[in-house]
C-alpha cells in the first residue's frame, strides 16, 4: 500500500511518517501544501492520504475536492488542529473518509487509518 502525507509542518509530516512507516505501507511520499498534494496524487495514486487543512498556497479542503475529482474513491483522512465540529463535518461532507484532531497519538492515528481502510 502507498501513503501520501500532506501537512505544511515538516515536524508533523515526519511524525506521521514515523508512526505509519511499517509493513502496511511500502511507499510513503510527503507534500507540504494542497497544490503539491494534488500533483503528487495524480502521479503516485496512493491508497491513503492524510491531509492537514490549514496550509499555504492551497488549503486541505480544496485539495480534498480536487483529489476526489481525480479519483472519487480516494481515501483521505483529514488530520487537523481545527477543533470545531463544523470543520470536521465540512471535511466529511466534502468526501473525506475520516477526521482526526491534532495533537495525534500513535494509537489514535493507527486506529483512524484502520477505521477508514475497513470501510
């Protein structure tokens, strides 16, 4: 399986990569904003995308929209520090497979990935 991690924070990208770098994902790629995520998605076609919302250049919700236009079956887990319920509802309404609130733990991230992959 392939994973695309999208976050403007290199610390967060590396933390998610370390957490999910296991036998489950053979290849992991990173993107620092929504525009790069969309381009990477086109060429990489990952099985799972983790997507931050607040990023420069293109926000995560716009990137979710564009990725789902490319592939309506894309599996996208929004991982965000925005703690309000409307943001989570909006992400899922737009087609995200799930929503995880930062700060994340190893267990919460692995459980969220397990949950969206079991659907």
